[in-house]
């Protein structure tokens, strides 16, 4: 068996709001929902080929499907992977507008991670129904449900990352930042300036680094810290060799290599055309994508000292910035600046051995772990 697969399932591309930066423009959205037969084939095939599978329920807005759909999905996982199995995990990414107590209780019972796409006081810049999301976040907090706030940063909200940090991390909520990329409905004037985003990210990292009251990690910076300290786990999915390790299932059964908004030329095949999930990785579309990605990574390996940390970056990000075979775009610039700062910070801490009590507990524990096991990264 292959070790692990990440499967992003988009059970519908329909949505109840119209986010300006959505991967899927209006022309791609429909009320079509994934069939029971397709869902079962995906789950069964994954159980037969992979030791573990991480299912990410994406969209569209996945909560437009009823709770019964997710009860059936979990039942299928229990059937094929085993009840209470450590072989399978689930995350659902929602805009938070229709999240309710009943679904939240189901997620807690079945250990489904919840990600809420939300930017706090900047939410109306990209999204809608901010008041509804605020009320549902209050409900989640009041009832002790675990969740992560996933904030997408555009040009207009770049300078507000510290305020978002104080709003969410300061109130015990996990938080992740990611920039808008020019795919789907996103226009070029939404894309953050690379230097400005990098500076705001470094400021947010520093705020978190010295926040000794922080109860939650700040992503992706926690992963960058671990990577800088020599952890073998890649910094994040955008900085790993994810091809053939991720797959995305559309409502009609079409398979794509990534949950981001992939253009038609990246369609691998339809699941009805193959017997095993891994067969999708032997298609012509995957071969072309791998060839372009290898070309880009060969350039990165010879041109950049951070290649061992980023693996040439995300192929779909590179495509959105012009060409999958070329590096040096916005995402590359942001990572290089932010990671270089974090790498330098971690190296200074390891060299100077300062009083670790001035740092948050996540960085403190990561540094102690490295000092206890000082293997070279």
C-alpha cells in the first residue's frame, strides 16, 4: 500500500454567497451534487490503495449538502477503513454562514476538523454575510468546538493582518493566513503586493513569536518554524512535492491534481474511467504537469538556497502567475522573504540560547525539541 493520499472532495460547486476571489467563477457553479456511487468508489478505492487518507470537504459551499450526506460519507469510511480507524481523517472548509449546532456536534463526535473562511473586520472586502459568520463563530466558541479561521488576504486587507491576529489568536482561535491568487474569479487588482504581504506576514509572525499568551499556532508560520528547525515535514502543501499525493474530486466525478481552481487542461480524467485512484496519476495531463513542474524545480534547485525548504513551490500558484515551468512569481517572492526571516530567527535562537520564556509555547517547545535532538536539518 502507498502511505498516504489527500483527497479534496467538492461535493458541490454551488454556493450561497459570491466571494470575489472564488476559485470557481459563476460560469462553473451549478447545483449538481456528487452521486452516492461516485462517493463510495472514491472512498473504497482509497481504502484499497492507501494506508491513510485525509479527506478535505471543499466547494463551493459543502454545507449546502444536508447532514445526512456527511453521515453517509463517514459511514462509508467506517465500512472501508474500519470504525474508529486511525487510517482516515476529515476536514471541512466552510464559509461559516450556515454552520449550525447540529452539524458542529456531528463534527465533534466524528472528529471532523472545521475550517471557517473568514477575515473578521475585513470580511466584507471579499465575502458576504459577515454578521451570520460572527454569530456562528460565537456559537462554536460557546460550545467548545474546535475550529480554525482561514483568512484570505487581498491587497486591501494586507495591512490588517495584525488586527486579525489579535481578534482570533487573542481569543484562543487557531488562525491561518494565505494570499489571494489569480485564479477563477480573482482579478489582478486583488493580488497583494509581494513585498507588502511579506512585510505584513513578518510583522504578524513577530507578534505571535513574542505572544506568551498565545493558545494557538499561527499558520503557515508554525510550519515554517518547524521546517527551519529541521523537521522533515514540508512547510505546507504549497512547499511540498504534492503531485500524485493529492487529488481533487469534482461533483461530476472529474479528477484534478489540486483543490485550487484548476483550468480544464489540468483535468486528469473522470473516476468512472479508471479502476483505481492512482490510475489518474498515469494520464497525459498528469505527465504534462509533472514535466513542467520538474522543469521549474530544476531551475529552483540551481538558483535558490531555499529549495530544500520549498521544493520549488506550488505548481498551480506558478501557473496562476504565468507558467508552471517558471519560478520567481509573487508566491515565490513572499515565501523567500518570510521564510528567510524565520530561518534567521530560529538560527539566532539556537546559537544564542536566550531565555526561551519570552517566546510563545509553540516556538519554545519546537526549539527545545531541536536542542534535545540536535540532528542537522
